[in-house]
C-alpha cells in the first residue's frame, strides 16, 4: 500500500481511529471504566455506575437523533449528574482518549510524506468527540492538518456516505481529486467509492494478533498495549516475556518500592547486583526525579564472608554464608576463603592443616563443628586477605555513600542473609546502621533475623502462600532475566587511583544468555515506559499472576529460549531445562527428575507433553506443599474465597 501513486490527487483524506491512531483499550467502552477510576482518584468521590450511565446516555441521545450524529456535550447533557460532576467527567474522558492512544507510525509517516509532496491533508472522522480533542491529538502526533470534517459537527456520517458529499461540496473539488485512507470496509472504503472517491485500506507494522478478552479492565489494557507496541521486526519470544510478563511484574514492584520508600522515610534506594540491574533501570524510568538517590552496588555473600571473619571467630557467619548442600568439597571451602585456584598451593595448605583435599565434607559434620579446627587454621592462614577485604568493604560502602543515610536495600533475598551480614559487619566496626530491606518474598528465617527491618512485596499483594512458594521454586528463571551481563561478584580489589572495585567470576556458558536477555530487558523497560506514559491503571498482583501463568503453562515459542538459558554455579553449568535428556514417564510425577531439568514445565512444553500433565503437576505440587505446611491451607482457602467477592 505504501507504493500508491498519489501524483494525480490534490487532497489525501485520512480516517483517525484505527488508522492514524490505535486506542490502547480492548473495547471502546473500557474508556468509561478508566474515567470512573480516575474520577474517584482525583476527587475522592465514588461514582459506581458511570460506565453504565455513560453508555445509556449515548443510546438515549442517538435515539433522539436517528440518522444523524451527536456530540459529546449532548451525551453529557443527558446524564443525571450534578453540573460540576459532568464537567469534570467530560474533561477526564477527553484526557483519557488523548492519553490512551498511540500513533500508527506507518500512517503518521505517510501523512507527513503526503505533506512533503504538496498534498492537502484532510481528516474525516465519524466521532462525537469535539474539535478540541482532534487539535490536541494532532499536536501530539506532530501533524499539520488542512481540513477537518467531523460527523459531530456536520451531523452526517461516513457510515451513511453523506459526510463525503459534504466534504466534496465544501472543498469544491471533484471526487477524482481526493484519495481516502481508512480501516472500515463500509465507512471508509465502500461509502467513499459510492461517492466516486478512490479509497484504500490503511496499513501498519505492528502484530495486530487477536487478544483474549478478560473481565478485568487492566488485564485487557495490558494485552492491548502488548499488541499495539509489538513491531513485526521484534524477537517475538523476547518481546512477549519482556513486555507482557516481566514488564507488568516489575512495574508493580517498582510502584510498591516507591510507596515503601515514602512510608518508611527512606533516603536512598540501593539496588543489589546482579538482580537489581534491571529493577533499578525500571525504577528510574518511573521516578527520574529520584536519580541522585538511587544506587546500584555489588554486595553478596562472597563479598561479606571474609570481612565478617575478622570479628566473628565462632565461624557461624562463615558457615551460614555457604550455599546449603548435603555434601561439600574442600575445593568449595577454599574458594570461599578466596584461596588461589592453584592445585599445588591448595595441596600444600591441605598438608599443613592436616586434611585430605579430595575428601568430601558432609553438611551435618561441618555444622556440628567437626571441622572447626581446620577452618580456624584456614582463617589464620588467610588473615592478611581477610583484613584487606574488611578494609575494602568499608571503603566501598563509603565510596558509594551508603553510610549516614536511611537505606532501602533492594534485593532478591528470601532469608535476609545479605542484609543481616552487612548489619553485623558494620556493627562490629562501630558504624551506626539504618538499613531497611525491600525484597520480593520472605521466610520464617528472614522474620527472625530482620524482625521489623524489612518489607516483602508479596506480603502486600493478594498472593497465596502456595503461589509464593511457586515463585521461589522457579526463582532462578526470574533472576537470569534480571541479571547484569557480568559474572557473580567474588571479592574486592583496589585500583591504582585508590577506588575499590569488584572482581567478578569469569563466565563461560552464561555469556551465551546475554543477547537474548538483553532483548528481554529492553522490552521490559519499554513496557514500564509505555504504561507509565499512558493512564497508569493500578495493576496490583497482575504482573505476578502473568509471571506464574507463564511458569506453569508456558507457550512453546517462549519456553524454548528460556529452557536454553545457562546457569553457572559451584555444582557446574546447566541449562534451565536440558531438552537433550530423554523424557521418562516418572518425570511426570516428580520422580527422579535430573538436576539439569530446573524448569520442569518448560521441559514438558518442549517435549510436547499433553496439557493435562501440566494441571496434574500443579495439583501434585500443591499437595506436596500443603502436606508440609498444613496450616497454610486455611489461609489460602480464605484468600481464594475473598478474591471471588
């Protein structure tokens, strides 16, 4: 269509809705629901029946003007509300229409092309909205329009064909001098042609795939935005994960963060690497005015472990900082002490402290103190490095202006270990701390350690305990989508200029994740920006729901790239779900599932397992969870019943 020969036309006419612009609502009447929500928010006065009243008022006016079009003023005159209320509602409706539309870029560019070729630009629309709306809309689109024909002003419509007659008459032109472009087969094509006007269907470069309609207006709004911003050239899997799933989740989380910052009088938000990388960027999009009070730092167990050993000779902090597993190796213990990865050096140290380097260490023995003597010897051996790491940690915190303020520590912790270790370290140094943790979920261990010095996002949303557990079970996928493209932090080191920097693990397989994750993060930030710039409806809990729905019932095209993300840890490199592993029947009942299948639902989808097994898997997981947490059943049932009200 872009190759239309317009040389023979002096005028080019354009339809507006679904031609020059797209509405970001699933149904036109959804606008009225948004108007009602905003009216309540702006004026603290509830009107529960506005959508219904607004539709009825328009129907009444149309019955009074059969065959003719109507105006917005006439519709509002028919509403049985107080005059001031009607004025406010009408103003909000016009603003919502402006804010909840996006340009059809290909058509807007075509208007500009026609203008550059010297064509007169005409807009012809069947719409009750006033001229003021269109003037503001064209200013938003950056368009200069020569002539505007509105059915609300002329009282005739394109639908009847009579608006085209008026257009030709007022412009004093013949039908052959004008081309009309629109989306409606009758209104824009057939009726224009019936009046001798050449007409073509508009074009676009977005994927206008059909969306499922929901009873939830916000759900529909997000789905419509996802449809309208989806360019055909995008990586569809990355776009769907970023824009439609991760974006709503992080938008809601960042909104909650801001509320917590205000409620707890937090002066600075500090986002912890690597998970905080994307969250910090999303937060800054929403609250750019807070940029000077937002920080991003590395602060994990690896960086806190040795500094704590300088003060805590009991070794408890060291043991608590280790990743929990049934069996350890001395290689892993030496790594934790930052001892050089040189076998000759390590074997030499092993001989001196009286251990067999290749011997396994059982967790029960380690935590019962069976190896405390050897660990204490290792502490003495590493004394110099421990002192340096402690000194550099304190300098790193000062360097990043973490001391002397009330800090909101944003992290993906579950047990609160990082915050607890940091507070313990600073206390040992005589430094006053005022740290408030901000995380997604918590545990009983976190409650015991941090008491009232933190908040967990899931505790502020209508999420069942089982759903929280499901988030934790699949947390690794979430983390990889948030990660900065660097390895995990290992230790501090000092640059020549005196600045303290972070030594990170050299990645092998995880670096293959970078390009896909980068795209996912790009589309996540696009959603946050888009949703913020349109009318930002409250989307509490919807992001979590979308994320868990994706985890439990993933589409194949999205599951495939996620399954092939790599995860590196001390036990080796694994894919999220290695589809080269042969499917066995007992996997379906959670029996003998290999460690290299981290995401079982994704594995099932790639293996094209019948959907019934996805539901059975959820039932089995729920039974296992509630058998271990029987008291949670009643709370979750109560939540389920209340959510249906």
